């Protein structure tokens, strides 16, 4: 492999522009040499903005001709599987947007292929790298709350309020808010509390939407409640929605963890005048909750007002992927984590259809 990791990216969305490209551009050992998008004009504009020399509208041509070491997949969910398999067949390291695929069968094939090719693989579960959530993981592992017996995970937003076509709510292309915001909450649940054994889900479609051509579509959920049973015996609740009115907050994440030694409550507001994260905690001998501050070792070169965004300065997200390719870190969360997450999503879909608890594969 060349001194710098030569990267191609598939996708020219606002998210590629906000997350992947700035993060990769900030890494001294990353070189973005190719970009692929279905719209030539948009792809060329992105190439100009980030000084990317090669532009493609066919991702297979990019894989075959661009002389890549690694591929970034930042596309709708229904495209992940085929793109990843093609990249892996060509021996490329792969960073894929979450959720990993449309179903667990696709995710299993991706995981097994990456394993057989012995390449670096990663899923972008964004929140794992946030300093405050990393700090909470350390508190849990250090016994702050003791044996966790109950947990709540909440991610609410309003991006789906308008009755317009969005591929995330097209049942032929994605698994709705369950796969979009739910994937993040299931990753938190596994990361903090271990494997999930069974789920009971209620999925709702609140907003009626037209298809991209104006014709009806198979709708996917935009609001969901999922009850979790963990292998440890603990239980939990996930609430995700894209149809709340959030004002200037944009979105809000909330996590509550109850253990036999203490409780941790986390609230993060993503934008507006209330932007920021608050961590409150109490232990069994305390008389009241206290606010916990994220230690400096987690913030590193970030101050408290910037700790939502470590992706252009720390080993986080796409930068962590490059570090893993270079052998400097391990690639976590990886395709195995993506597969386990997909199994939970599949089980939740089945639970909703059958109206009962479903075991996670």
C-alpha cells in the first residue's frame, strides 16, 4: 500500500459533505483520489471543493480503475450490500454507513466476505466516538452503576414531519426510523449493556408520503418503540421518531441507565440555544443527583462547547478508519457490530408483524 491511504468515496449527499469528506481531508495520511455520484455535476462540484482528481458516475469503474486502497460507502441503505461486496472482492478496506444493509442475510454475507479477505472493515456508528458517550462507557465498565438492570434509549427528531418522499421511509429502500435512528440506539444498547436476546416492537407510520414519482410506496415506519431483553437479564426500551416537533433543537438523544449501585442520565440536544450535553448521576449512598463533567483526557484538543465533533481532530469516525488501515488502532465498530445491529432490526420488524416477542438471531 502507498504511504498515504488512497480512498474513493461513493456518495455526494449532505452527509458526505458534512462528515466523511471533511474528516478524511483532515487526516495527514488520507488521500481522497476518487469520488462517485449518480449526478455528474454534483460529483464534480464535490471534487472541486475537496480537490479530488477523479470523478465517476459508475462505482464499479471507480473500484476497477482508480487505484484505491479503501472505499467509503455513503449511500442509501439498499445500495450498501452490493457495493461492499464488489469492493471486498477487489481487496479494498471498507467503511460503510449504518445501518449495514437491508437485512441480516445481506449483512452476514458482507461480514463473512470481509473476514475471508482479511481487510479492515468499519460501520459508522457516529455516536461511539463522542467524548461524553466514551466517558459513560468508562463509568459503566468501572462499576459506577453496578449491575445494570434497566435502560432507556431515546432519539427524537423532526426531519420526517413533511409529507414528502424520503428514501429512508421507502420500504423498498430502507427500514425507516428503526434502521436510521434505531441503529444508533441499538448500538448504544449493545456497547453499554451487552447482547440483546429478544425484542418486542411497535412500529408506526404517522406521515403519509408519496413515492418519488408521485405513486404510492410501501411505507416504512417513522416512529417506533422497541422493548429489549438482554442476555444479562436486564431489560430496556428504545424510542425513536422522526416526526416530533423539536423547535430549534433539531434532535435530542437521551439515555438512562439504572443499576444496583447507581443511575446515569444523559441528555444531548443537537442544536439551538440549548445545544450541549448534560450528564447527571447518583449512586446508592448519595442523597441527590450531581452533574458529571467530561474529563479532559476525553476532550483532548476539544473544548466543552465543541465536544460534539471530534471527527476532524481525534481518531474518530473516518479518521479512526484510516488509523485502523495503517495498523495504529483496531477497527471498532466493525462489520460484526453492524451484523448484530442488523439482526436486532430484523427481529424488531418480525415482532411488529407477528405481534409478539422475537428472539434475536
